[in-house]
């Protein structure tokens, strides 16, 4: 069986240098031994990911940073204390132990402790960290279930560790230290700006519309379905697109239509909307339509990250 909950099997494959899909609370990852460049290379090959897009290192214990990072800024220490394990990724200066392949040659590596019982148990059973990007072909929507991974990468990987549906549904928020008290947000994600701002000063935020990203990998076009997705207020999109071939992804309102139509959260719950976002984009992509119309979420909490993903998925 390619899909299962056998941690020992996943650990054995990873120890042999294989790539294995793992569940996390944000999205599923395609994992390999971060300290073995041949294993890491398999991730890039399977995903068809360009080598200039660096990977996040996943750890099960904070002490692992002692050998992987040369220094931990106080402001990031504070955030790791507050939010690990969880949807927070921090950029830290790396030691020589971390292969350049993981960071695309950058001096800093990205680290995260995911909050998922199976994956934490796996990480704590392994003598090395796991490099893991989202387990989707490069540029496509991230997977939030084992079935999503199997559909696209099932033929290319030996095992998918099944931890159920991802409870957050958006990739981690990526931050770096600007000084002793402030941080820069490189990617909006499953940890909201408001939650971070309760602990530290937000010194800057990478805009998704930037044409000169601050780091490799902050690519503008990403998370995209195969069908064109148009993003904006639905009433204005309806005027420009023929309703006969559309599918609709709305935030909380139901629209009278016989076309494929999904609602992220009928009660307007932002966490539920985040959890449903990628699965619903996949479902509409596979539905009988020529294009998808999607409306923005309110710009609060995880709504900003939801809108970031929809913008990057959209035709512009
Ligand atoms: O929630 C997540 O972060 C998921 C799960 C599997 O942990 N992982 C994930 O990985 O979203 P990925 O590869 O799809 O996105 C990671 C992004 C890269 O595209 C890049 O933009 C940024 O993290 N990144 C990684 N290492 C970096 C580095 N050293 N410097 C700057 N950005 C980095
Ligand atoms: Mg990704």
C-alpha cells in the first residue's frame, strides 16, 4: 500500500534516501533527508521544481537548531516560543551542515516545526531534519489530503503518510528578523499578521505583486488550477464572463446558479474558509467548467493569506 499511517516504514524509506509525502497542519509536504543532497535532489525532480526555489527544513525539537543554525535572533526565539509547533517558518543563518541545495545557495535556511502528531513522531524518530516543500507539482495548488498527493505524485513516490486533512489548509507564514524587536514577513500564511503582531513589531511584508522578490522562490504566479481563475468582486466578474461555462468559488454567500458553485464558509468562519480553499479550488478545477470565478475574503486574519493565494492563482 502506497498510502498509510506506518511511521516506521516512512522512517526507513527516508533513511534510505527516498522522498516520502508527509502530513502537516498546513499542507502535505514532499519530504527527504535534508542533510543528504542526493535525497534532496529527488524532491526537485519529482516536483519539477527549479533549483533556485529553496526548501523549508522541518525539525521535531528546537535543540536541532544548535547544529543547523549559527545564531537565533531574540525576536525569532520569542516567536518560536509562542508558535512552535505550528504554521511559522523562520529564516536563520545556516551552518555548513545544511547543504546549499536546500537554500538555493542563500546564507539563511528556512526552519519549521510542524504541528501534526504523526509527523512530529516521525521527525523525532529520525537523526536528521526533513526538507519538504508542498507535495504538488511545481506551480499547482498545494495538497491538503493524502488523496490530493496521490492523484498527482502517487506514481513517483514510494509512500504517502496519511494524517488526514490538513487542519489549517494554508502554507506556513515565513518570517525573518529585521532587528531585536521587528520582523519581515516573506510569505503570508497560516499564522495571521494579527497573531504575530501581538508578540513583535511587523517591520515589512512582502507584497505578492512584487516583480523583484526579496528571495528566490517568492514567485508571483503559483498555486494555480489548470483552468483560468478570475479573482474579484463576483457581480463585476459576472458582467465580463459568460455564465454558461463558469464555476463559482464564493466566500460566504450562495449565488443562484445551476453551475458548479462552492462556498468557502457559509458562516463566514475564516479558519473554515482557509481549510477548504485548496480542496475547493481542486474540485472546481475538475468540474465541468471552462473557468473559475473567485471572490475575495474579508482582509482580516487569515483572509489576507487566502486573498494572496487566490491572487497568485489568478489570471492577471
Ligand atoms: O507550510 C509550509 O510551509 C509547507 C509545509 C510542507 O511545511 N511547505 C511549503 O514549502 O509551503 P514550499 O516549498 O511550497 O514553499 C517554501 C517557500 C519557498 O518557495 C521559498 O519561497 C521560501 O519558502 N523559502 C524557503 N527557504 C528559503 C530561504 N532560505 N530564504 C528565503 N525563502 C525561503
Ligand atoms: Mg509550494
